[in-house]
C-alpha cells in the first residue's frame, strides 16, 4: 500500500455523490462562514458530517487505512476560495485535540484553540495516526492543492532548519485531486500549499484518527 510506504495515497471515489451533496447542502444552509481558512469541530457543527463519519460508507472506504478501534481526533472544514485565499508553508501537523490537560511523559507544547486543548503527542502516536482529506470539490494545482514530500514522515519531528534542508534536497509531489477523492496521509508528512491562481471553492473535509489510549477521563477533541 502506497500510504504505508510513502506516507500518503490518493484514493478516487472515496465519498459518494449523495454524501458529498448532503454535506454541501448542509454547509450552504448553515450559518457557518466559509470565508475563513478553516472551521474547527465541524462534526459538532454540521449534522451531515457527523452522520457521514459514522456511516457504513465512510467506514468501508477508510477501513483499509485506519488502525483498529480508531477514534476521531478532530474534524476541520477547509475552503480555499476567492474570498479566502492563502498559502501554507512547509510544515508537519504534530498536535492533537483533547478534552483536558494532563501530565504525561512525551506530551508537551500545550495550547488552547476555541476553548479546546491542543498538545504535541509522542512520535509513536503520530506514526500510527491517520489523516483523511476528503475533496468535496476538484482540487487542481491552480486551486492550491496540497504538496507533499514522500517519505518525510519517516524523519521524525523536524525543526525549521531541518525542514529547510529537506525541502531543498527532496522532490515534492502535487496532490491534484478529483472531486469525491481522498488524500490519506500521516499527519507529520511534510506538506504545504500555494495560493489559488484561479480560485473557486476548494472545500475539503479534513479528519484525523487515532487508536491511542488516552489517560482516564480524557477524550479526543
């Protein structure tokens, strides 16, 4: 499986047209603004997203990638559009969202976003964690598709100078994606995206999963 070998894989026809349209309709009928870079906790804000992530369709499509007994860590809706256009520099996703702060070796750099605790977990957790980016719209390079450096997750957590060295010496891959497809990746795979040059809606449902055992009375997100 390419995902296991290189840290990412593009999967066509991951979400059905029916679920995709249901989520888009829910977005349009809600009071959520998509003129921002990202909407956090979207599973709690849109019933269709929560229903989809619990559906047999999602579980079947994701079953070959998710670890056993995987739980949702967080869900974010991104929309890169004419009203909200941005670039993201090369980085690794290395934090998770949890319900409470705790003291445990290997967990650090605590922060709080929208009232939710975020923390950098041990590398062992990231090595088993899975990110699924579901494309609700076509995502070509002209509209700021994700760029990744294959195998970079195998380098561990990198500091800025190490990231600079990697991006100067390694080739990147453009994850141009069709509507309904998904990009499956390790969160700490080096990735970036450019601004859209022909901006239209580029709505992506970004969900993360882990089966790590958290301390008692602590939950994901």
